[in-house]
C-alpha cells in the first residue's frame, strides 16, 4: 500500500532522504510525507549505523522506509527488510542487474539510482526490473548527495519514452526549484536530501513543508 501510494503516477510524491534522527522520521510521518530514506553507506555524511536503526520499526506502516545502500552485500539489505527495519532498498552504487535480481527473487521492492550525464547513462535502466529508477546528478566515487542538479531534459526524455517505469528525480532539488522540476520532468516523485536540511542528516522542516506544498500544488 505504501509503495503503491508512493509510485502512484496520478500524483507526485515526496521522499526525504538522509534521515538520521527518530524524531525527524516521526515528524515526516506527521506531515504525511510519502517516503523517507536512511543511508547505510558508511562513507556518507548522512550515514546511519544499521545497528542503531531499530527505531525505524516504530514507523512501519506509516511511511515508506527506504534503505539506501552503495555496492552492498545484497544479503545484508535483504536481512534488513526481513527484520522489519525497512520496506524497500535503494541501490545507489555500481550494482549490476544480476546483483539486483536477488532482491527481485525475494520480492523485495527496490529502486536503482543512476548518475546522469547523458541519455547513454540510462541505456541499461530497464534491465534491472526495479520498482522505480532514481535519476541523480553524477558523482563518481561519492554516489549522490552533491546537491547539484543535472540536465533535466535528459530525465524528461526518459520519462516520455518509459511511461510505465516510475522515475524518481533527485539532485539539487530545493523548495525554490521543485515546481519547475515537476513541470519539466513529470517524475513520479522527488527525492530530496540536502535541499531539506539544516546540516547533513538534520532536517529543516520549513523546507520540508515548502517542498510538500510544491509537490501537492
């Protein structure tokens, strides 16, 4: 139900990523944000240790809980879903379609992220059989979180040519450009980390509310 709501093509959704605090997670629930991301990549400045992420269990059924991983041991990601800590997996590294297929085998929803310079970067997007694809600014070795936008015309073309594949738009989205992002690209959802923060991992709820207003307008 939460996944279907998040990916409903009839109305755009919002995913706030890089959440590190239980109280921020609960506040996102209270505001009605559709999804939240928690980064389990140790090199991220928004890293959250999986061993201390048990508070996510309290949010089960209230918001789509997405675990963000970079080149993980897929079994670790699967175990976090089975333990009830997250609902879905976001693969934000150099994972192959074969690696992703193990999630598909377990019927675990997942999103595959792509850093986009040109349309060629998305040539293999359909091979992953993902629940949705996340289009982000390219960040070799950093794997997202740069706060930079990319050429949205590439994303818009991809959306037009793949109407049945949910697209989540990320990269440099802030309250001031959210409406433009939605109108130009027409993605299924916006994904925002730095554009909704006071500092890395600490959310700014004035910005979150402004983003919600843009999405719901």
